[in-house]
């Protein structure tokens, strides 16, 4: 899975009808824990946490709530705004065997590397009581080959298609989200076909059908159990039909003038949202906040959300407990509570972090959620259904994030530099072998 750019996304679904505030302040919030684990003293248990981005536990008051309900517990959480900086420090501490918090956040793009190289540093959470409520594919992402579970799931990024109703109407295409979903139901090639029709019916070339071919590529591969690696950790991208089909269809979109040549979160993409440069983008649940912020109030109600051709996931994280923690029993209890269905539903209600708990997906705060910004779209139902379509096993690899970025760059060679798909593939293949070999 691609490493989610937590420093670029606000991790909140602005427009969920129950959300009262947009951006949350994300800083390197120091709690005075000194960068080490907690302990027990004078009848008090101190638990330290290392987090990144807006995982939501500190920002929404959940940690304060836990301490109020457990007066003998003190939680000190440090939050790094940038995940890359956080992970670099975590790797240093793991290598040294010191300086670790009792609880450490794990980004999905790091899960395989940590489970392969540092599984003994984490407590096995497989037997923790009350943790059988997760979507099966979520926990498979942090389960080692010998069935050790190094973390419990927090959020996920099930995917849909965000589209501009007004631009669809101008092109003579359906605008109702259920009718739009039927345009490409069950097959991503139908999504591209809809793009061809949009292009033919649109007046002029000012508006592209989709933002980039790389978004399409990512959505296609993330709906399958295996993408770049097999279960043995061997690279299979070059022979995997899933990757080859995604490359072929994304290349078709790139060479057919269907894209705005704007990679998600790269320069130009945000203005593209604001200036109606493209009519659709493949969007994980967490991306809705970014779209609503960057597209701005003038485009409220023009955007909508439709079911994608196939369920897929981009993003997510976990909480792991360190084996050397002096309070690992209490830390496990805290992690189990923070990732319980009730807390996951609460986080979704407050800031839009989509639950990885199948139990939470059925709770009213989730399943009944709608987005005011996205024309009242029933986002709880749409993204919840996508999450349930994902295969029960998700095979991750050590360099998934790097490979994803290289594929995105390769597709940009087609879009922006007019290289042939074959030449772009050769360049991409060479870069992957060098980076992941």
C-alpha cells in the first residue's frame, strides 16, 4: 500500500454533517515524556505514546476521557506532524533499543517493514480480549508469518469516486450518484469509457474527466490481495496481471486526453480542485476533507460521491505496544480501548477517520453519516460498503510506498512527457529494481 501523506491531508471529513470544525492543529505536541516509556509510581501508571499526523486520540479528547475514567492512569502523548520524520526517529529508537514510547503509531506503508524486521520489539496483540471486531483484511496487514499481531487497527481509507455534478450535467451525463455509479459498475474500464463519453460531449478542452491516471492505477491495484509482492516477500509486479491490467488501463486514460495531468497532492492539484480543472477523482474517505477545503465554499454542493467499480483501500494506521514497555499490560488495555468500535465511531463523527472496525461500520454515527459539502452524500454507507468488498487478506511489501510513487512517476512520463507506455514501463521497471532490489 502507498504511504499515506499524513502531512498533506487534514485527516478530517469536513462536510460530515456532524462535524463542527475543519482543520485540527497538528504539531509536535510535547507532553514532557522525555522521549521514553512510562512506568509506575505512587499508585499512578504513566503511559507514553508516539503518534503522527492527526490520528485523533489527543485532538478529540479521547485520552482525557480515558484518564478521567481511569484516575490512576496518566497518558503522555507526543504528536509529530510529519510521518516521515516520525518514522525516521522510530527506526533509530528501534535500532538502539531505547527511547521508545510504550505505544507507537504505525503507518500502513511501514507495517510490513516493521513486522519483518522488528516484530520482536512489539507485543503480540493477537490474544487481547475484545479485539475480534476488525475487518479481517485490516489485521492481516500487521500479522507476521508466524501469526503474531504487532498492532491494532485505527482508521482505513476505503475508496469511492468523487465527481462534479454540474460538469456531468453539462456533458449530458447522469448526475444522480446511483445512476453515476451504474455507469462504471463492476469494471474500471467502464470508468474510462465514461471518460471518453464525457470528453466527446464536453465543449472545449478546459475540463478533463479525471485528475490523473495514477489515481486510477492505485484504485485498481488496491482492490486485490496481492499487488507488488507475494506472500513470500518476492517482487511480482512485473508479472502480476492486476498490475499489468492497471498499467494498461491507466496508460489508455493518459494517452486518450482524459486526464488533467495532475497527480494527487502534487503541485497544481489543489488549484485544479478549486478551478474545476477536472470532473472526477478517485477518493479515499479521508480525502473528502482535503477536497472540501481546497475546492472551497464556492464549490459546495457541486461535488458528490459515487460508489467505485470495485472496493479498494488507500491508507490507514495501527497502534502497537512495545515489548520493553514497563507498563505493557496497561498499554495493551489502552490500545484496545482506543481502537474499540465505540471510539472508532466517535473519531469518525468528530474528524472523519473512517473505522477499521466492522462493528463500528454498523453504528448510527457511521452508517447514517452524510456529507453536507458533497451534496448530502451518504458517505458512511458508500465507504462502508467499499470497505467490506476488499479481500480478507492484503499482502504488503517492504517497499510498497516507494513502488507506488515510482509507478505514479512512470504514468506521469506518459501524461506530461509524451513517452509511450512501453518506454515508460521500461523506465519504471528499472527504477523499481534499483529502489527495491
